[in-house]
C-alpha cells in the first residue's frame, strides 16, 4: 500500500497512522491522528477506492492540556472493546 497525504480542511495533514476496517467493507482503512493546527488535533480516516484515497470520516480533538500543548496526539486505538 502506498501512503497518501490528504488535504483535510484545506491543509495537508500528516500524523500517526493506524489501520482498521472502519467502514466495515472487509478492507483495511487508514486512520491518521494529526497534530494540532490552532488549538486542536484532527483524527481522520480514508479508504482506497480504485487506488484513490477517499476521506470517509474526520473529527477534531480539543486539547486536554488546557491549551498548552495542542500538538499532543498519538496513534489511534482501534479495536472491538465491547
């Protein structure tokens, strides 16, 4: 698989990478936890459709450090926890 850098919210985002079948199509999707721009970090997911990366989900994660460390993020945990 080739790594892709997607444009999310008008910025090319990069970060820690995890994989999992997020959209339940029996194919692995790519989950990126991206360092903060402003006062939050981003978590986004893409899948490959005909070798083209397609954004399937995104969310922002406010800093839990009182605004001191907006870049604080790590790899996303992926698993069936119930």
